[in-house]
């Protein structure tokens, strides 16, 4: 079975003049090496595709794959994470992880919170600030927390994100609006423990692998899991498995949110507890980082006894089951194309 790999390589974008902040969500070369090496160890044939423009060129040239292992984040637009999956859907090529709808919804943190809230999942009260003037009209008790509405990897999160007054909130919003040119999510600040829950599988078969507590050291940015804390996590953060009553409730809330959003194959859900120890949903990560030693999902899997190889195997198992494919039988996909695809796509794929 031939597996294509789609991804955004950070070094490539840096060489083209993009900044460290602009490329913060993109993958290091050793992440791609680790994924490809693991897939090969599992018996898959692999081929590196690269970013969206590379995929477009290769599809136009007639290239096809039985499945694509997709971790491409995209660069522009509110649908940037959905661009590669949408294109693969158009060509009826199955892929790992979530579909375009889930990726669009989960990228916008405000929309995500509305969806999970409608499913009964607890999440902090919030407001969306479109311009600096709206910051003074936010009707939430202080302290509050401000962050870009559609960024990941802690981008835009710093100690200044926690605001204890209208003036502090205005300053935070003005900075974020100018830097990221997108709305700012403002939500009630929760003072409790911070968790991230790793999940594998899809739908009813989804399960929480483990709950990991994020504990900041004294040299870390205080009270916030900031971009700098994530980037220098080895020096600033303690990651510890948690299995007490509060952590188990975090796992339940995370699974409810994961299923409500339609996440597939694997992902991470971030939560924080209120002053009474009740975990609340913060955000979803349906394209969680997969660096074996630096990314939260592999870290928590390793702590729980699941190896990196087992994690990749679980992702592929879920994706193959969804697509109705079996490991090692390339003809399955070609037969499906013959049965279901429009004539132009059938001819291009065969």
C-alpha cells in the first residue's frame, strides 16, 4: 500500500522569507523523517508529497496514492487546514485525520466553543473582539484571557494574555489585532489545573489514551501555556500523567468534545479547570503535532506506555477502517475508484 505524505516543512518557509512566528505551526524535518520511518517499519510504502502546491502539481501530473498521511497546516485563510483534505476529497483519495468541515470549525476557536457548548460540553464564557473599540465593551468578569481566534501552537499567547482590567484587555487586543489581523477570543480566565487529553480512534471507537497535566516551572511564563513555554518546553514545563477524579472528568469532557466536533483517527483536546476543580474545554487539536519527543500527543502517549510506533499504527488503523481499506492491498483503492468516481477521475487514477 502506497502512502503519500503531505506536510508543511518549516525550514522551507523560513528559506522563503517567512518569519519564525508565521511558521510556528509547521513541521521540522525530523518529524517527517519519524513519521515516514515509522510507516515503513509498519510495512507501508511511502512517498513524500509536501505542501498544497506540491500536491496540486502531482495530482495534475497523474500521481495517485492509496492513502495520504496528512499533517499539512496550510498558510493562508480561515480554511487553511482544510485545503489539502478538500482537494483529496475531490479526487476521492482517502487520508488520515479530520475532514474539511471539522478542520475549519476547529481552527476558529469561537465557532468551536459554540459547537461544543451546544453539545453540553462545559467551556468558559467568551466574547469575540473584532476591533479595538469592542474590547472595552466585553461583558465578562475579570480576569479574562485573550488570544487570536484562529492560531495554534500558542501563537499570540503570553503573560499579557491574562487581563485584569479594561485597560489591560484593550492593550492585549490592540496588539493581537495588529499582529495577527484576525479577531481576538476573550474568555473567562480559569485558575485551575491545565490538562491535555490524547485521543485515538473515530466516533464510538474513539478513546482517551491518557490525561497529561501541564505544570509550569518557575522559569516559565506564569499561568499561561504560551508559545515560548511550548517552544522551550524541555526547560520550562513538567508533563505529568494524571489519573485522579478531576483528570478522569477531563478525559470524559475531552471525549465528548472530540466526538461533537467529528474529529477522526487521533487528536488532542486542551482543558483547564475552574476554581472548583471542574475541567472546561479550551480548544481542539485535530491535527496534533507528531514530533516524537517535542509534541504533546506523542509525549503523553510515551508517558502512558504507548510507543510512537503504536500511535502511528493506531492512526493508520482508524483511517483504513474509515476508508474500507486493508493494509497492504493497493487494489482496494483502485477498485473503489472504478466503482464510484466520475469518468474523468477514474481515467486519471488508473
